[in-house]
C-alpha cells in the first residue's frame, strides 16, 4: 500500500526507496535522501553506479545521518541502506514509496514495477510542490533556462533576500523546504525544471504560479523517441496550472502558438526580440529599448546596452526573467539595476582567460548542437577557433553544426565517447582533428595549434557522460586547467 502523502509526518518509519543517488552534493538524489532521513524514513538508496563512482555522495549521506541522529533524539533516525551497482526488485515492490532521480527514465522496468504494485513514484520536485507553502515560479526550455532562472532569482532578491533558487540548477528544493515551512510570510521560489523533472509533476494537479518556457529545440533524443515526445514533457509546466496562474512563452518561435492553444491558463503573456503583435501582451525589444505592454501603452523598463550578459540570446533571457519578476512584484528600477550587474553563470560562453594572445572560453553547458553553433557564431571570425567538443551522443543530427565548424574552426579536439564517429563523419577532412580522453590532453592538443588572436572554445554539443561526471565537472576541469596555464605563464614572465 502506498504511503499517505497528505502529511510530512507520515514519512516517519515509512519504507522508501531512493532510485538514483547522483553525484551532486545538493542534487535531486542526495537532497531527497537527506530530507527523507531527516523525517524518519527508512531509506534504501539504489543506483547502477558503483560505490567508488558515488563515493562523495555516499559520504555526504553518511555525514548527514550522523548529524540527524544527534539533532533528533526524540524519534528514530534510520541508517540508510545502499544498494549500488545494481537494483533489487524487492526495493520496488515491498516499500511504501519510490523517489525517482530525474536521471532515471520513466520507462525503467523498476519504475514500472513499482507502479504495477500501486506504489507511488515521486521526485524531489513533486514532493516539494506538494508541501511548499508559497507560490513557485518555474522556468524550462531547451536553452537559456539556467541563465534565466539565476537572473530571475537575483531580481527577486531585491524584494526578499531569502529567495530560493533550485531545481535543475544543481540544488534540490528539498534542501530548503523545512525552513520555508517555518516562515511566516511568503518567500519567492524559482525552480529550473528540465523535461525530466517536469515528467514527475504530471497529474499532480499543482502547477507553478508563473511558468516560463524559454524556447524549444530538438534535444535529448537519446531519452525521447521524437521531438514531439520531448515537447510534450516541456508542456507539462503549463498543464498543471490553474486558469488564474500565469503562462509565458517565446513569441519568436512559431510552434509556441500551438502550445498556447493547449494551455489551461487564461493569463498568457509573451516575450520577443521584436515588437509584439496587437493581440499579444508581454515584453519585447525595440532597438535599444526593452518595453512592456500589458493591455495599455508600452512602458520602457530597461535598455539593451545596459544588459551585462552579452549576446542576443541573453537579451531574450533578460526579457523572460524581467516579465516574471514584474508579475512577482519587483519594481522596474530593481529589474533594470539587476540587468546592469548580473554577470551570468559559469560555463555559459564564459571567457575564462586570455593567455599569450589566445582566449579560452568555457561553454560546457552547450550540450546540444544548437548551443555550440551559437558559441561558434559569437566567437568565430572565419577560422580562428580551436573547438573542444564531443562526448556522449544525444541522438541529435549535427549536420548544421558540422557546417559551422568547417566555417569557423581551424582545428577540432574531440573527446572519446559515443558521439565521436558521428562528429568525425560529419566534419569530414576539411578540418584537422585530434582525439582526447581527458581535459588536460584536450587543452594540450588545442594549445599546439593556437596562435595569437585564436579562441580555444570548450563547447561540446553533447552530453558529458563517460570522460566526466557531468557537464559541470567538465567545465570545472577546463577552468582549473586554464587557471594552471595562466599561473604558469605568469611565472615564466617573472
């Protein structure tokens, strides 16, 4: 029989399986396990990765178990059981609840086994939606969702310093739930939701107060059997909303018109890189002006030249975040000020250093071909780029990316992985290439080809699995290697 989820107190003594621990110390798996332990659940943590691969996460859970035993002496706190490198059927049939990490596909035989046995399957996000006492502002999209989420969070901190920013941005919102439940007045909450996280709130009947879809491009076709299936997951951000909640879409993409027709909300707004049509309300760019039109004459709330994060794509991110912030009660003055000082997130076309006339750029979060194309267009000058790319294939076509590589790149370094042959075949022989099985090897190979005025660009266009733990580990290794080069270069000059 499934656990009664009407009250958090029901987790005490409940048998719960956490499927997928993950490698982020505050990510979905670790965050869920900590929260469940804290509330007295008897948890089994199961993951196909080995104990060696998950060493840091296991140590994190063990540390918090010890802490909770000291903190909550009035009730049982149970030692977590780890089943690593495999899954056991019993852990999905003889339990009260299964909490699924977003990295686990909904089609998993073990997830289906739990459902067949009438056991609830939740995620850290669905649990948070169930118990969060305050309005949630959610952001999804193929590109720009992390930047938009972080920018929105900074805008909201102007009205509340405790603003929570969590979700796919590597922090489970369960890390914040318990203190939020103690707050007497509303705290703004911004959640970045991937398609995988959104799947877990399907049918929940609880949606975000404001939902924003930045854009939709082909992605994750290693997980979804079609673009339409992937788009279905993105649309869940609107499907659970009530009619009086707010939906925000990208007016520059034609497919958004079809999505809007299916949204239950009666409050639909738009953001655009050009003036909106008469029937649409929202925010848009007109030359250097950022304008808001909400059923009356447009009001200027900012300027393009003041937006600190560069690129047309970031103007769109700024517009989307600004509209959510406006509806959440942030003044135009605070919105404008935040646009002027927000410097962006690491790993997104991040200029890390210039060493001996060569610019090093970390764009590790470009995990799809479209993302890499955008970076090549920004930094390219007809053959000045040494591109570090490749990794685990997501099943996406790379013909357009290969064309851009041939135009902008003088050399390409490809990581070993399932996308390697696809890249080699698509690029052809017109651009010289090398292979690498580590970041150090990749940067060493790139440096040998770099000359004054060149750009060494990490922009993989693929997933990170294989050589790296995740995309953030990949970016961190790039930054650390470049920082060492920078220090060595400075030492040579002394």
